[in-house]
């Protein structure tokens, strides 16, 4: 059990106090144990569910706005983002300032309005010139070419637009909200995604 007093700091928009805590919320609590072995909370942080997972190469790092881009989409890093270095560098205190163009990263994120917010960023390595990616994200819209029904594009909740022609037999409004797993290559110069495999 956790004891939450009136003076506990909530690092969240919701819940902002103990009255707004609900069953199922993911929270991270910092505090100390009292003599009764009850955790007395000093700070409560929220952890959003990550609906988007991307493995790709970094470009367009913006330290002023705490963002970097993958697959043409900006990813925001905040105080709650867990950053870990699993590359050969093994940086102990890894943060956005130690991220480089062409670093391969694994991003776990959620979408808040038009923003993709990272809950976790793992650096896997640095391989200049590489373009292979994979991602998993919910589909937010599908557009079938009216002049050629064998062609279609989809947009995910993370804003990533890609060709889903190979999914044509399964395409309908029923797949909106479904998660798609995509593998392919990305050209950062032309912002072009080439899909080699897509599965619902």
C-alpha cells in the first residue's frame, strides 16, 4: 500500500491530486517506508501506455524543443521519458544531448493531439547510411486511390503515411484503430517510405 498525503507532488495533468486516481492508471511513486513498512509517497508521476513502437534512424535533432525525428515525424522527449543506451557506447547518463544523427533507436511513444511523446528511447547503435525501419502503430485513416483500387495509403496515429496496397484485400473502414506492423526503408532526403511488408 501507498500513503499519499495532501502535500504530495503530482507530476501529471491528470491525476493532479489523490481524488483523481483511478483503477488501471499507471503511476510511478517515489517515497520512503515508514516504521509500519508503508510507502509514504513524496512524488507521483504518470506513465502513459505506449501505443506506438518504432525502430528507425534519427534525424533532425532539435535540442531547443526537445525533439528528434524518425520516419519524418518529430518525437518529443520530456522529463518522464526513460532514455537508455544499449549501443557500444554504453553511456551511463544518456539523454537527448548525447543522441546523434544516424543513431538507430527504438522508440516507445503515445500520441497526444498532434504530438508523439516518447515514454522510452533506447539507442541501439550508429550506422550512417542505413535506412531500414520497422514500426507498430494504430491506423487512423485509409485512402484508396479512386483511379486505381489496387493502390492505397494509410496514416497512423503517429502521423506516418505509407503505402498499404498489399493489404488491399483487408482494407475497409473496419481497420481504423487496428494496429499495423510495417517493415521497410526510409529516405530522409525525400521523406519517402518504401514498404517491404505490412501486417495487421
